[in-house]
C-alpha cells in the first residue's frame, strides 16, 4: 500500500518543542521511523513536511493519484484551515488524522479540528508511535 504522510506547520522544529507533549524526536527521526514501520508492514510511505499552507494543499492534490491511504498531521492548521479541509475532502482513500499530543486534553481551541469529521480514524496523544498506529490501521486487510 502506498501511504502519503503529510506533516504541517511547525513540525519541522519538533525536537525543540515541549518533549512532554511532542516526544522530543526530530522530524528527520520521525520520518525515518515512519519509513521503517511502513516497510515492516509492507507499505511504502512518502513523508513530507511544510510550513506553507499552499504547498500543503498542492501536495494533497499531488497525492490524489498516488496514495492508497493518507496520514495527516497538519499541526495548528487542523484547528482552522478550511483550505486544507477542502483539499483532504478530495480523497476517496482512508485518511488518518494524527496528533502527537492529546489535543482533546489541551487548550479549548485545540479541541476543535476542522478535519475530524472527514477522518476515517483519529489518533491523539500517542507521540511518534501514533504514526505507527496509523500505518497499522491503514495496512490491515
Ligand atoms: C499537533 C497539535 C496542534 O495543536 C499543534 O498546533 C501542533 C502539533 C500535534 O501533533 O500534537 O503543531 O498537531
């Protein structure tokens, strides 16, 4: 299975953000773990991160013809970007929304996700392992 993994705004500085919330790993380490987990599960993962909302939307469009499953962590955009919601709504393949931290137990503005209702599954507060859970979910027969 081909899986697109799209990380969004501020996830490039993951290792500098609160390790209690985000696990203390770098984005490079996260992407390397995701790539290895995907191989174990017989999948191919294409991992990308951007701080540009327009680029994120363009990547969603690109993945439409490639991905058989999609894992997204749009970061703060999850809470307000209808542009990203509209782009993700184009997918007909399963979509997993991942957040490293448990956004449902943080500030009230983080408890709302504009993509929650179009996600096939949501994984919150599992740190980097949440991405493995997402791949396992997508890879299951
Ligand atoms: C996050 C949660 C968001 O609220 C936050 O803006 C992020 C990271 C997470 O993975 O826990 O940047 O998506």
